[in-house]
């Protein structure tokens, strides 16, 4: 009989309204045993153990807590009796926690993140169905080697590729041009593709001093200079299009790189790769200054990779992003 470890962290899937008032606050308060009990007899033949890791909404999760979660997952998977891990997590930062786990969990056993867009006391809550599908995926031999995944509405996605695309819809998680890995259809798990852009690290800690700075028309250099001067260990620039920034920002980035702070360039576009093409203060000048281009990684995913790589003592960040940036 497969044995799956359910690790709970809170989130909407574990949240209820504090009072009966229409405008009551919704807070994480449902423990893992209750989430497991809500599955009823949907998973006959699969044993589910529960680990209440924490109980917070995911907008409160920071890098150290997400790193501790990844280590807890690793500990569970080291048990020969454990066939896979399912993590219930809030949707706001789920893609970041899932990618961090993908980078640091060494075991090939499946790790499946899931949650809900509708709270546990909603009459049409999507939580129990998502947990049941996630457990089936984690228990499936075909899922071995797929790395950390996110499952919602029957579809499962690679942690590197997936992002939350809608604030409220239950099918919020999509993988853009990469596409989903597969789907759970009733009791059947179908794997359509296997991810190739994967690597694991062995960090002793997570580097928290990594900042993400997003560009908008006419952005000044003030924010970039502030984070550099306030102790940032590295910076991700989420630029325009192919990876361009206003000339004043490009000039500031060149000075910051020269001072020894790595700058990684991504795009605010949801699809496509960054590539140094334009001069006159654009991406080509960022490249000349020593900025590292992150392929098609989003700004949030590049920040996670940077935090893990620095925590692992990686000296060649260009090689890291060249291998995982796509």
C-alpha cells in the first residue's frame, strides 16, 4: 500500500471565516487531520500520514520558512516507507515554495503542492478534490523523477514553469508556453511530458538578501540604488521585453555590478526568453556591464534560484542560469 506524507502549511485550503458575519476575516485554522478526514473514502488503498508543519496564509511565508519546509519534505522522503509528499499551501506564494523545493529536495520521489481558491467552509470548496488528486499523483510510479509539482483542477505542472494567473479562479495555475506535465482523470494519472530543466543544490542556508525590482515606463534608478545600498546581496531586474531597462537604470545597474553585487535580468512578459539585443541603454549594455540573463525564468523564479545558488556557495551564477534558464 503506498504511503503518502501530507504536510500542511495553512492557506485558503485550511481557512475558515472567524465569525458568521458576511465580512468576517478568513484565517488559516484547519489542521491536517481535518483535511485528511475530508477526503472520506476517495483514496482507498493509499495510506496518508499528517505533518502539521505550520498554519499561515502564504503571503506570510518568507524565504527561511520556505527553506525549512523544503528540508522537512526532504526528511520525509528519506524514510523508505514514504512514497511521496503532498504539501497543502496557500496559492499566493505556492509557486515560489514549490520551485525552492524542486531545487533542494534530492529525492526523485514525487512532491506535489496543492491548495484551494475557496476556503474550507465554502459550500463549493475545491480543497478536498485537489488533495485527493494530489495524493493520487504522489502515489503514482509514473510521477517519480518529475520533481516538485503543483496540482490544481486535475492538471499538474512543473514547479519551474507554473505561475498563478488569476486571483480567484480555481484553475488559476498555468505553465504558459511550456504546458502542463499531465492530468489526473478520476483515478488515472496521465503524464504527458517530463521536465528537462532541473538541477538540485545542497545549500546549507538560504540567502535572504535578494531583491526583485520591476520596471515600468519611466522607472528611475532610485529603488535599484536603494536596495543595493541597503545590503542586497544580489538583485533581479524584471525588465521590458527581451530584458531592457531605462538607460538611467542600466547605468545604475552597471555601477552596482562593478561594486560586486550580481544583477540578474528577466522580463515582465509572461512568455519568451530574455536576450541582449538593444543598445542605447538597453539589454546589450546590461550584458556589457556584466548582468546575467535568466532565459525564460520569471522574476520570482529567478529570485528563488538566486537565493538557493548563493546559499549553496555557487561561484558561477552565469552557468547556473545558463543551465536552468532555458
